[in-house]
C-alpha cells in the first residue's frame, strides 16, 4: 500500500502527530522487531555516564511536554 500525504500543506504539528501515531502503532508488539546488536552497548555507555554524573536525562513524559511546549 502506498500512502501519499500532502506534506507541503501540513503543519509541523500535523506531521509530528502522524509520526507519533505511527510510532505508537509500530511499538504495539515489541517482540515483532529485534533490538539491534549495538543497542545494548550504547545503553550501557549512557548508563555509565549518568552514574558518573557526566550526563543526565529526563523521563519521556517530561521530554514530550517540553517538545510540545516549544512548538
């Protein structure tokens, strides 16, 4: 199936909403796609940096709110 969206006519808010809807649908069944081999290494490195105080992160709900507030 090919879907043609009127991207040039859509607002940024509309485009982000479509991306979010797609992501929600894609992630309904996490077992349907494997995590890439490099993913575990990246997560371990990030956890190490957080533990060392070199990096920090926000929870997803806060990050989404901040992104939406900036739109």
